[in-house]
């Protein structure tokens, strides 16, 4: 499998920081009840913005951060290594949601911005695997991202972040690419102070759409009880 973030990985951490400023509180709330004497797991950890939130939920617990993209993993490793506390606690693993070896007991699982990379069968397998390893009361936190059905999404600039003399901009559009998926076509730009485009990169990735109703049903089928909170952050725990 190729690295879908080979091009966009250069930009994602910088462009994701503003979104994570808003996500931190809903994600921290979804992680309430994390169990301190079990391993924490971040699946699709990206550049580590969510890893930091998960680590803060249980300050002394060991944490496994799984990321398949070599580009994003390089950022993740650099950021973890720069924090002495995280460097002692966080193990970074090159792997995918369906092939990573899970500890016997998980104190919490974070799976942000990644569930659409799994097809329906893979998604259900992932939820069952997690459910089978969650400690009693331990949460799974993930999120839903639009669109909820295979429909066209017009091009939109998602954000622009200044850094030094440049500004970094990301945007994209989506088109249906099957009964349960869309293809996102992304555009990333590096702009000079006067708005001149210095660089422009394009990337595309396949995304399996998912409605709230379908996700809640699949959580129930996996033995989990789920609820959807602010910013479409979902909290699920094992049903008694």
C-alpha cells in the first residue's frame, strides 16, 4: 500500500493545529474514564496532536502511537522525542489499524480522523478488535467527518497558516467514488507575503463515508455503547 500522505504530510501538522485547538476539549471529554494501569493506544496518530491529548488523560500510562505514513511518522517521532516526558512513555509503531498487535488490556483508544480509511468490513473488524481489548470502563474516542454519504463537495479552502515569510494553505473537493466512498482531491499551496503562489501540490485519497446512525449501529454490534458529542467526537465504552 502506498503512502497517501506522501505529499500532504509536509503540510498536515501545521494546518491541523487550529482544528485541534477546538478538538482538544471534546476529545479530552470523550477520553474520560481512561484506565491508568493499562496501555493507551492512538491509532492513526498522524503528527501526534491527538497523542498529546491522550497522554494527558492518564499522565503516567504507557502509550502506543500507531501511524502507517512514513512522512507523518517522522513528524510524530520528532515531536515525541522533543518532549522528555513523552519520550519515556510513547512507543511509535509503523502499522495499520487492522494489523497492529494489541495489548491484552487497553486503558483508552483514540482513533481520530482515520475511520474513513477503512472499508465497511475493515471498520467493523477494527471496532470488534478494540472492543475485545478495552478494559472495563475504558473509552474508545473517534470522530465522524463529512460527508455522511457519497456526494459531491465543492472546493473549499480549509485554512491558511502563516509561518515566517510564508503562508501555508490547504483546500479540497470530493466526488463520489462508489456506493460508500468519495475521493478527496486536495490542493496545498505555499504563498509569499504578497499572495504569490510559490509552490502548489496536489494529492488524492479514498475515503469511506459514514453516517452517525451507521456508526452507532456498528458500535452496538461490536459490543460497545456509543454517544456522539460536540464536533462529532464519539465516545464508546464496552457494554456490561
